[in-house]
């Protein structure tokens, strides 16, 4: 299959501009014959922007409808991160939309950073979704920190062959590619998940400078990545300005172990 990682310029509190750029990248992915497009997290208002607190939309709602319509019109699957209003609370949410424009899956971020607490509530469920490509699980960004790999491990236990993770990786404005900030923080935990369970995990990240909120002045630098059992399948540029589609092409892993067989397989693998 072909997965398009949409490394997207996300501007704080500019949903219309962000969505138009997202649409352009989705069309680019379609031209490149991608089956699924993975977009970053909270691409409506940008991650931890204060305007998201009062202006977040419900799911389904006008923001999610935008991506459902694109998915249906262009016959392409989309995974996108949005700020979701649910009653009196907001969530950092990812959606899996099929090529008929139907929301097949919804996930709310669990491993929130402390700075996210004023903006989002903690999610309370994990699910894996059956698709024509295989079983797909959803998580978001910091859910894949080395100390929260139990989230990815649980998705693997539930049968996930592919994990899609909308993300918004940020660094101080002075950090450059030469300092390689992502090797241990991201490549290491994603590789552990992929190798341990024979699955593929992909993270699409934002680019641009953060305006508003606790991380104002920091930059989002891309480095979108797709990792499989054998290592990195595809990786985006370290660049705070350039949006791009990074194409990851792979065969969906075949995972034969189920239930207690997974524990036995892991023990044998580690001994």
C-alpha cells in the first residue's frame, strides 16, 4: 500500500487556511496514488492554541465534514487530527475517514503533556479498525513516548498492523537538523513498537512556528516518519517552512500471533 505523510504548515487559529493547504496535500497524495493520507494533530487551531478552547467543533461537525467530503469526492482515506468539542470538554482527537466519506474511527489522545491539561481532556479508549488494507490503530504524538509505549503495545495486542499517529513535533527555535533532536525521542520508540510486534507505525507532523499558547515561539519542524520491522520506510525533511507529501510504500505486515501467543512470541524473541 501507499501511505502519504502530509507534512503540513499549520498556523495558529487559522482553520480555513490550514484546511486549504491540507486539501492541496491530499490532492497531491492522490496524484501520487496514495491509499491513505495521514495529517498532523489539531490542524484546525494548532496544538494548544487558546482559541481552540471556545471555538472547537463537535465530531461530526463542520470541520470533520470538510474532510469527509474530500475523502468521498476523491476516493481516498484520510486520517486527520482535530480539536473536538464534546459537551463541556475538548479533546485532542484523530479521525479515520474512509473513501466513502464515513468516519470509521475516532481516538482521543491519552498521554497528554502537562501543558495540554488546560486545553484537552484525557481520552479513555483504544480501538483498532478493520479496513480493506488490514487492521489500523490510532494514537497521537506523545502517546508514543518511550514511557507510554503501553498504548502502542495495547493497539498491537488488539491486532493493529498499522498505527497512524497525527503529531506536532516541536523544538526550540534555535535547534537545527545537525543536532538531530528526534533520534532517541521518536525513532527509538517507534522502532521498538515496529520491531517488537511486526507492525508499521507512521507519524505525520506539522511545520511552522507556534503562535499563542504555552509553546509560543517554538517551531514545528516536520521529520514525519514511517517505521517498519526492518527500520525507517520513509522520512520527511527537517524544515519549519516546507510542507510536503512524503510517500511510504510497504506491504501490510502479516501478524499471525493472537492473545497469549503474542506474549510467547515476545518471550522467545527476547531470549
